[in-house]
């Protein structure tokens, strides 16, 4: 849970540190706004992500399930700047499936934490495996990091792609290829 009072104090100090007057008209309410913003964008820190995947349905299908283009927004833990993009999740059921919205909710919970894209990708794959007890999972995350596009090397439009494979996806190249083909079938 975000301690909004501490965040407000920190924002006042930040404003002073960059040479601003935190009491001037345009900035007077900024510490409170920033504190409320962090409460919203970091809300996943107090949520248990697996809870969404526990709502399952019996299924005799063993065919791949793919939910693609799940939009997310996250915060880079290194610079406290946004990164955003899309997650694609596939899994091979083993007797049960979950609602498609539950995959998106799981992405949302992990994304609403201070994150690294590499960890985010693996956390989603691990949660799908653990909660669904599936035969395998594969997750791809594509994101643009404002810590790279707005500052530093300043390369707008560049994106980072990470992949996590679990279970049968780790060794079955045919499943990996099917995942990529299904992604391209947009």
C-alpha cells in the first residue's frame, strides 16, 4: 500500500531539489496528485495475482489457448518511468481453462508494480503454470520504455521483446513455432 503522506513529502523535496517552489500556484497540489497517481499505478503491489486465474472451467481440449495483444502500462524500477506495450499469453490446458479476461487481469496486477520487463514476463508465465496446472505456457511481452526513448540514448519507437517458456514449450519447437504463427495471424 502506498503511503501517500510520505510520497507527498518526497515530491515536495523533489520539487525543491530541482529548483522549483512547491508552494507556487501550479505546483501547490502536485504532491497530492502524484501520491494519488502512485496509489493507482502501483496498485498491483497489494494484490495477489494468482487469484484471477483460480476461476477455471473443466475442458477436454488440449489445444493451445492464446490471448494476444493484452495492453499494459508499468513502471520501470530503475528510473520510475513508464514502460508500456502488449503481452501475449499461450498455454496448453490439462483439464481446465480460465476465462480470457483472467489472463488480462493477471498481466495487469504484475504490471502495476515497480518492474523490470524480464521479470514481468517470467512472473506471468509462472502464474499461468502454477494456477492452471497446465502442460506448458509461453509468454511474450513487447514494450517501449520511456527511460530509453525520452532520456539517455533517446531512441523513440524502439521496443524490447522478452519471452518466457515453461513446461512443454521449453522443449517442443513445434509448439513455439505454432505460438509465433498464431501471433502473426493478426
